[in-house]
C-alpha cells in the first residue's frame, strides 16, 4: 500500500502543481507510512 501511494503521489505531482489537489495524495502516503510504522513496531515487540 505504501509503494502504491508513493507512486500515485509521484504521478500526481507530475500532473498537478496546485497543492490543494495534491493534498489527498500526501495524506494517503502519510497514512500508509503511519500504518507501516505501527505494523513494524508491533512485529518487533512480538519478536522479543
């Protein structure tokens, strides 16, 4: 999901210059990064 969000953001940045249009893509990447960090933290805790 993170790579997909980053790819979509990259494509949107090439297409749009208006930051308001990019906000949804930035939010998607931010949310995906947050979920990834949470899962990584959970995995590290369970591995102990």
